[in-house]
């Protein structure tokens, strides 16, 4: 099994180009079920993407991948299998996103209950709630969601009881083929969802976003070829911003749109990190005497839960007590025991982590528990004394493209063994 070995205390300098967004690509790939021919650009070549492509192949979508150019071409031949089996959904929660498009276009779907990172229950209740409102008959049997809409779906007014990215995406996809108008309230409005909507508009679906309200006018499925460039990965960008704040001499983050990183930049500036920002790049300079922080994770445009673990590493280097309250997932502090093994001083009470600093971290052999915990341990290894060995890095490979190569170009001593 592969591991990462990191020799810490090496100052970073250089330029990092950010890949396309995994979290935008996955729902767009699911939406390809509604299309005929699609060419997607700026695709991150990570494990979750290839898992989704295997699922689409199983369903009957023809797939062509150009790894070197980060391009995927998809073709719907019309011969479709409406089953998404457990073996292809178990490692990736986004697999459930084929439910909405299969149901709205082919009037039935059988989709395995999803897997993914073990960071909380993340039930599909809100997905099913929205689909039922659109007229689907749904039952759960033997670990599968079995959905039917023999006469097709019908537009509806739907208000989510809580904000959910996945449920918003599935509801949008299902509503595209429903008869009439669908209005979704209390929606997630992450940049990745806006990119999905931009893609769907190219398929002639009429969609309007206003605050947390999304209106979809159901439409016929058109037969035409479309091209779409996926947005940058803001979580990857945020991860390298934290790396620069931790141990950067001068790190330039490019191929981004900084309007989608406003909150993250604001938090780092509040901590005293020196940042220069343009429309498409951010430069992080060596920063000293950082100030403690008090952060709560929230849906966009708040501070993302997917950057909570990374920010916690920075907090170990800040004088005083910093706090992070986790409001999205109930089990997202699983990286804390591993950070404590490296010397971090962290206490968890209720949903809040209290981090005391500054602390000299010491390299250790640690184990990744989920995608973002994996990269949090990489950041800790970069600033730790001696060497750090990270096990179970298959989590890391699900969502970060060429991580060690990008860090090596900035003079990090990181090796895959």
C-alpha cells in the first residue's frame, strides 16, 4: 500500500496551478445523462472522477478520456441501463447524483445508497424528499433506492429543511425534465452548483438563481454537442493558501477566480497572513506573529467545511487559543487524534475544537481517515520536525491531482513510497 513520506521544515516558494474542480465535475458528469454529446475541459484526473466515469460506462454512456489535455468526451447512444450498482457507488457519494437524471429522462432508476468519506451520516433523505415532491414513487430495498415516475415528473415548489449541496444538485437535474416550473427554496448555491447550472443552460434548460432560490422550467431533451470548461477547485486552492501561510517564503496560486475565495482570503488576512490578490491569482508571502481565529463552518459563502482540517493545522502555529466550530458534519474531527500524535494541543467540546498554539509539531507515522484529513496531515508534515509518514493515502488520491509534484515544484521534500 502506498504512503507519503514528508521531511518537514523546508520553506516553500514557487507557483502552483490549480486543477479543475472535482466537486463541480461530478454533478456535470451525472448531468451528461441528459445530453447527447459533451466535451468537458479542465477535468481533474483524480480517483473520484474515474469512478464516476466507470459508473457512466456501466449505465451506457460512451466515454473518451484525454488525460494529458484534461478532456473528457461523452456520448449518450440512447441504450441506457438505469441501474447504478453498489460496487460503483460505495466509495463515492456523488454516485447518487445519477438518480435525478435517470429518473427524469428514463422514468425509472435503481441506485445504490452511496458511500464516500466517513465524516458523518449525510443521509439522502433530502434528495428523496425533493424527488417525491416532483412526483416520484420511491422505496428503499436491499440497500438500493428504487424510483419510478411512469408518467414523468411534474414541477413543484420545494423547500429544503436544511441546506444540502447534493440534494440541491439532484433536484435541479430531476427538475430539468419535469413538466412545468419547479421552484427550489433554501438551496445550496456553491460555485460548483452555479457551474452545473451554467452547463445545463447550454443544454437549453431554463434556470434562474436568486439568493437561495432556484427556478427551473422543465424542457425537452435536446440533441446537440456542447463544450464546457469546469471551474477551478476552490478547496484545492484554499489548501495551498494554507500551505503558503504555514511555511511559504512566497507562493503564487494561479488559474483561479478570486471572487470565489473571498471568505477564505478574509480569514487568512484576519490571522495576519500577507496576501496579494489579482482577479486570477493570489500570492502568499512569509508571515509572522499570526493572530488567533474563531471560525464556524457554514454553507457558501461562509467558511467551507472542506477547509476546516487544513485551517486547524495553521491554528497550531498561532499564539493563543483558536476555535473552529463544525456546523456541517458531525464526525469531521477525525484528524484531531492524528494531529495530537504529532504534538498538537487540541480539545474537542461539543462541536467545537479548541487549538492552543504555537506548537512545535514532530513527525510521526499517521493514518488518513478521509479526503480532507489526508491533506491536513500533509500540511502538518510540512511544518513538523523530522519525517512524517502518512498511511491510507488513497483518500488523498480521490480529490487532489498531482499533490506531491505540485509541492515538490515549490521545494517541498515529499515522496510517495
